[in-house]
C-alpha cells in the first residue's frame, strides 16, 4: 500500500513538472515567433474630413511689379545733388543725361567727330539738347553704340522683388516734320536782300576789273 501510494504521488508530480515545462516552452516559442514576424503598420488616417470634396491646393505666387522711376523734377534734384557732391570731392560731375529716361529722348542728329560717332539728342520734357557718345549712361539705361541712322541702348528694368532685366533697344533718327522742313528750306533759300547785295558785289567787282 505504501509503495503504491508513493508511485501514484510520484507519477502525478512527474506529470505536473512536465506540464509546467511544456507551458514554459510554448511561451518562449510564442515570444520568439512574435519577435520574428514583421511589424504591421497601422494605417494613418488623414485629418481631412471624408465628407468634404477634395480640392487641389493652390500655390500662391509672390507678385512682383515694376519699380516706377521718379518724376523728372525729382530726378533733376537728384542730379543736382550728385553734381554738387562731385564738385566738393573734386571729381568729374555726371552728365545731365543721367537724369533722363530712355523714352524721354529723341535723336536729332548723328555726326562723326575726332572721338568717333556722336549723337545729338533732345530731352523732350525740358526741351534741351545734348551731345552723347557710346558708353554714356541714362537713368534707366546706357548708350552702347552709334550707327549711321540709329542708336543702340541697353535698357534696364527694375522689379520690386529685386530682379533687373536688361534688354537691347534701338532709336532711329527723328523724322523731320513739315514745319521743320519748311524752316530748313527757308533758311537755305537766299532772300531778296541777299540777292541784291550779291548782284551789287558782282557789278563792283566787274567795274574794278575794267582798266
């Protein structure tokens, strides 16, 4: 009886140990399997309302406009201040054409000088004429070259965002108006007084030549 009970208790203890060991092995295996499996990412839901229709986002561009030049009076005042500063510093004074815009001048004439080609331009706002040479600057540009019948300028446009655009512009000789043409013909035609003086001079020269 004693041996039978001992065998029974020993068998039960063995089964209990085996069951505990098997459960521990299963737990370790499950943890290793869980670690080896790739992590499944959860879908990220956007904050957009599903009941509101989708709209393409609008890209707002920064607007830029052209920087407008000052008035002719303001530019003349700036030129006078620059001229006074140059005189005080014993430096060459800037030319008056530095206060003029490209669209404020008209080409009156083109001539050849010892320095090369020169152009006579008229400032339409102030009705004054100037002689300019290649390389001279205007308020919004620079004279690049002078040809037989036109001038070539480099025009500069300034924008509010800091950009500087440079383009090439040409200006041709101003066409003579009917009034200018009549004035030129009248100046070239001899007057009656001049004709009379010329005839009298010819008669006097003939009389002097006779012995």
